[in-house]
């Protein structure tokens, strides 16, 4: 059975029943159809947040298909529910780029899915669209100011930092020229589009702690410089109120359910290789207000998602996980152990053992943050018992619990052992968040700390452009912001070919962008695109919808 | 009081109560919040459509602010409700371009508004976004095919007809170059963006009669030509199923209410100067299935909106209005009579009488279609009784009823006389639709008929480009499609400076586009942009949202 056919075979109770189980009165629900609802921010209760337990799910360095963090997160949520715990799963929203490209959606898999799967993977409640419109309104206002004769801001069109965005994989939009065609059509300049998940507006939506905070952050976006080299912020274009108006509903967390009726908040969706890679602060805080346990995930491997979650999001949100789950797959260990793509599903104990070095490094990293992780082995049908036993044995030798999760095939029942292991891990009371750096350290110190401690690099090099960017950041007084590294998810290093646990490598900061609104600095390591392309045969070619509206081929 | 403050002062009952009054069971509602809902297509009942009465509201040649067709339509709907009739108002959705630009939203005004005003004027239920994504997915698939080595379609990038779109006023995107930056970033070519309301996908959504019809029409979009000069349609890119999946929910009409609780379907929003300018066929048919009377409108003046409604939409939808209401304002008559912008609000009987020639020509045009129109004088506070009496007298002299509508100030009560006049007009039984041309006539004959009969032109000229376009249309076997003229809304002619009733002029077809999916030909008269620009001080600069989310400055 495919994910979509499993999803379509389950009839869920209306969302108002899920809300009622969380104690949310029907009057507080803003339904979007029968199975989705937005929730008002007044449901966030600070006194409950402090008492609830946050469980962060992260992963080893992934293969292109991903290692199933979302599937494990949902399974773990359902598993905790089965143990009688009041739990809320809190996840990111999918982007349409991967849905129509190669990777597919982001609603989990098998019997561990959030539902309605098709809706969530398409437009859902319109949040991505609202981000896109706010981003592009700012771009239009900026170009309109450039176009207006004698505009007081005197924006230099050669300095524009702000790009337009679109939530699709569309490589042709990476580098464009706009404003062609003469005086009526604007001022010609170099431009480009990011995918919406890579927009600073998405990052802002996910870090905002309230509506006024959202507006303030939007106003702080740095968009360009004047001819006098003074920074131009979005607030100088009087853009932030209109942008906030566009994002008014998008700021409210979305309530859905897992196939086993565990409540789930699915809200916000920044990528983890170029942004913070985790759902909104408001959804996390709301989940902690509504449940005793919140299971959440951070994108890609722990070197990206977990590092940013623990160093950035926790700082801004005033949160600290009670436990960290590290998802590994036998498939990915074979990959890191040297299996070519064609042999990823071929059992191979030797490759597994060699590839364990990748998992070991992630374990060490999580320990540096003050946590003893629980390893969740996300089970695939091609795994042999010997391979699973080997991974468990290697983990146990390091004092780390490693549990098989079969929630893809069995739902929450397949994650019951994992749920128990996580509860036991929390009960020990030994996990205490230790951020790796202090935000007020020098920028290069912060970057080096991440590169050395998390990636295992022996040093950091800076291009002339990066040095200039750092000087600009100093000049603007923004060196005290945390670091949001932009790096390939395929390697600890900035070279995607260096899989497993590379050593002795240096990383290069090519440039350093400034997300003055979101509140972080973005050192860009290696080459990295913010607008993916479609594969030669896109997923869209395999999709169908029949005369009754039944969809197939969406994954 | 502003429109938004009036709208915010009215507390409406939940949308499920409005639905219940129409006999729609709650299980059929897909709520979007408490005051909006999507309705399933199975509510369309052909046997009821035939018995219900459709009332088309159109207008004289408008000033830039518009003459209040939407306000009159809503007022007339409320007025008919007050007379005990079961009525549904069926309207277009607003575009964000005018909302943040100059003109504002499209939810009516004063006490004749559809609600929730802010939601409808912003993202509403996501329909515009779905159109945009479907449009842009097709563009990405097209560029991806061009990028793919040895792609079997062998698309010539110099022939691409399909543009990307964005629902904002953004002149810098009118003409662009995409695909810059080397092999990985696509094939460099000339491109551009339309505003979403001008996308053929919007036109298709609004003409589709069912989900399978939507998919077939999307597949028929002509996007480019091959190096062998063969046409490339969207279906050859396997795009239509994925596009239909994106539009699955957008195809369902949206139910809201007027401030006086008359049910309203607000669905689809093509512009009337470059597309058909009226809401979806499905919403009109659903309105006629749910009510005994449907009040609907077609954009801009009757030379654009009504002509296309009666020649195109009625043909595709199998519909014919029972009555036509022609909205006029004293302000606009002063304008056509020669008042400069600064004196539009200055009473002037002589200018009014001179400008009546514009209204007279629209009356004659409606009569050519087989209708005796009812003129609705949309009352402004600056009108004098003498001016209103003059307009009425000039109409009566032509045997046409002219009624003052004060629904902006008074709601439905202010349109009671208009409602009675419309009912009396229908009761005469003398209105019978006579389309102005047969679709199977030669293309030039069809174009000439509209230009001579509706615009009053003495002839039509064709550029060499237009002649080439017409030959291509013949070669593709599509000459039998109806005509959707693209022309300025400010004049009967193709020169916006020729106000009132110009005579002796010729019009020039600059080029002739082909909407093979939507099913019409688009002769472009004069210069016309499909992507508006923002004014020097955009409306967004005057918007505010306070800490509680209360919005001001949106109109």
C-alpha cells in the first residue's frame, strides 16, 4: 500500500473532537474543512509550558530520501498516547517544491502519518502562500521605491539584498533580470527567487513570539543600501504592517491529527540547510500548553537541525528539550559505510559497522549539548536482525540506548518501546541544555565553535567576500546574533561527497548573509542553492486525479 | 465611517446558519473559519437552474475609482431579500494587486458589503494562490523540459507563450530574463509575469463546468512550439493532472454573506480588460440551484464585462440573464461630460447631460443583446436632486427605467425601488438573449461585429503581427472560438483619452493571443499591461494592524 492509500483508508473523527480532547472549546477553533483548524494564540499558557516535556527528534546525516524523522516523530507521539500520556506532535509544513519534484511531501509515512495527508501536502491552510505574498509585497514595494523619482530613501538598485520567492522547484528563477522594457517597467537590475521555505519571512514567522513581535521582526528586515551606503530596512518602506496583515492568519498554529488520532500542530516550514529548519516557536509553545509531552523534529541531520534548534530556537523561545531522539537507519549506515546507491537495500554488516562512525559523531555532538540521546532505529523491511543488533550493540557500548521503531508498519504500537525508552531517559533527570556558544561571542568564534565541535573541522577559511560581509555586520551592530549555518545536509563538511565521519577537513565561509529580521547570521559554506530544480521526470508526471477527485501518485 | 469599520461593526451569524437557510446540510459545508465555507459541486441542480432568474449587473464606462457595480449588486440582492425573494449574490474574488495598490478590495462599500471583508480581500480561501501555483508549476515544468537534454518535445525556448504569474502589482516583473547563471540554472530566455487575475488558469477555473472539464481545459493550454513549429500543449508536459490537483479545492464555490445576511457566492476573479471578467460558471450555476434569483456582475463597463458575459460565458455555461441592470453614477457622467478630476464632485447639470451620451450608448448596446436594461443610479452624497432627475428623465425619454439606489448608505432598504423595478422588468417577459455573433463566423467578422456594434468604431485595423497571429490560429484549427477582447476600460475605443461616446474612430488589433485552454481568442487592442504597477504611495503604506490584530486602512 502507498502512503496516500493508507491515509485515504483511515476515517478520522472531526477536528473539533480532537480539539475537545485537548480541552479546546469549539468557539476557539477556526476550522478549515472538517479535519484542520487554526488555533488562537491565547491558548498559549506560560505556566503549563514550564511543566511540560519537549522531546526533540533529530537524525544522522541523511540519504537523499531522508531517514524518517517525521515518521518516527509521529510514531513516538502515537506510542506515548498508547501509554496514556497527553501528547501533542509538533511538525513543520511541507513545501510544494519537493511534492512536485523528487522527495515528496512531509506528512510521515506508512501508518505513522498526519492527516489529511493530501491537504497538508498541498496548500494546507495557506500559510506558505501568506509567507510568499508578504515576501513578494516587500519586493514590489522596494522596486516601486526605486522606480519613484526623487524617492527620499535613494535606494541603490545595485545593492538590493531582498529576493522574491516562490514555493516550487524552479531553477530558471535562481538568477533573473527584472525591470526590462523601458521606463514604465521599473529599473533594470539583477534579481532572483528563493523557494518560499528559504525566505527570511518564513524564518521570521517561525521565530515570532506574538503578533507585535512578528511586526517588529518584519520591520527589521534589511533589504538594500542607499547610495550613501546606509542600510534600508523594511520599516522604512512602511512595509511591515501590510506584511503582518498578510500573515495574520498564518501566525496561528494549525491543528490536525495523526492516523491514530494523536493531536498534531503542523506550522511553519523553513528549510534546515539554509534556515533554522523547525516549526514555529508559537506552535511549540502551544503544544507544550496543551499537552504534557510534545514531540517535535528539526530538519536534516543533527549537525544542521538539532544544532540550530538548540543554539537558536531554544534561545529565542526560552525552551529546552527534556530529551533528544536520534533517528538512524540501517540503510543510511550502509550508505556511510560505502554502499553505492544500487546497494543501499543490500544487507551488509561490514558497511553498517563502518557507517556507524557517522552515528557515533552525532551521538557525541548531542552529548556536547548536555543530552544523552536515545537512538531510534527506523526499521526498513530490508534490514536484517543482525544489522539491527549490531547498531544496538555499538550504541550500548557507548552507554546509549538504541531502540528499534517499527511505527511505519505498525503505527504507535511499533514505537511503544521507543516511547518507554524516552520516558526512562527523561526520568533520569540528567539532561540539561548547554548551548555550544554564547551569542555575544565574536562572530568568527561562534562559527568556529560550530565547525570544530559539531562538524569536526580542523579550521574555517573565509573568502574576501565573507570577510567583507562580516565587517558589514559589525558596522550594522548585529554581530551579537546567533549563527544559522547554511551547509549541505549530505556531509558533516561543506563538501557533500565527504560522507560518514570525515576528518582533517577545513570549511570555507563563502559569504555571510544577514537575517536582521529573523535575528541570525547565515554563513554560507560551499555552494548551496536556495531554489531547487525539478528532476528530468518530476513527481507531477506520475500524479492523477479521477473524475471524482480521488488523487493518486502523490507521496 | 470607513468600509472596514462598518464591516467590523456587524456581527454575523455563523456561515452554517446561512447555509441552512439555503437548505444546505451542515455535512456539505467545508468551513473556512466561522464565516466562510466551500460548497461541494453536487449542490448544482440543473432542473433548478432553468427555473431561476439570473440578473446581470453591468455599468457605464467607469472612472478609475469604479462606479459601484459590486455595491449595487449586493444592495440589489439585499433589496430582493427584503421583498421576500430567495436570492443569492454571486461575485468575483478580489485580487491583492489593487488591495495594496490604489483601487482597494472588491467587497462592495458602505452598508452593501460581503463579509468577512478583510478575509475576502486578503487570501480568502486560497483560490488565487491555487491558480498561481498551477500557473507557475506549468511554467516550471516547461522550463524543466527545455533544460532536459534530448527531451522528446524539442521545445524551442524562443517560442514560449506561457508566462509566470503573481497576485500583486509589480511592474518590475512585466519583462524579465530567466535562466541566467550557467548550465545548472536553466536555459536563458525572455520571460515575464502576469498578475494572477490575468492568467489563463484563472480564466479556465472560471469557465470549467466540472472537475474533468477543468482537467481537459488545463491540458489544452498552448504553451510553446517545437523547433519543428508544432504546437506544445500542457498535456504534453503531463501537467494537467498535477495542476488539477492544485485546483481541486479552488474549484468549489465559496459561500459568505452580505452584511444583511443575504447568502453570497464569491468565486474566481479574472480581470475584465484582458479576460472574461466574471465569476466562475460553477458559482453562477450553484447560485441558480440554491436561490430563485441570482444577482451577478461583470467587470468594468458593459462594452467589456457585459459583452463577454453575454457572448462568451452564456455560451459556455448555457445561461441567459433574465434582466440586465446598468449602473451609472452622476460622477461618471460629469467625467464623460468633461469634468476634470478635481471637479468630479462638483455638481454640473450641463456636464451631466453631455456625459449622458456614454450611458445612452451602453443602453443601446444592451438593447442589441435583446434586453431592456434597468438603469441603477448609484447615489453619491455629492449628487444633486436636479442631476439625478435629469438622468432619470433622459432615460425615460428612451423608454428605460432609471432608479436611484442608495444601498451604499442604507443597505438593502436603499435598493428596494431598484429591486421592484428589476422584478417588473423580468415580469414583462420581453428580455431574450441574442448573442451578437455566431462563434463559427470568421475571426475578423467576429472582431468587427464587436468593434462596430458595441464600441461604435468605423473599422478595425490589424498589425502585421496580428495578421500572423490570425494565420496561426487558423492553422491550429481554433478559429471557431469566441472573442475575448483586451481593451482599455476607460473608453469605448482603444484610446483611453476618448471618453464619453467617441465616434468616427478605428481600432487596431496589435496582436491576437490564443487561450486554447480557456477557449477564446484575445485580440489585443492598443497597449495594455497584464501586470499593473504600484502608485508612488501604495495603499499598503496606510495600513495598520494593532497588537490585538485589529486592521485599519484596508479598503
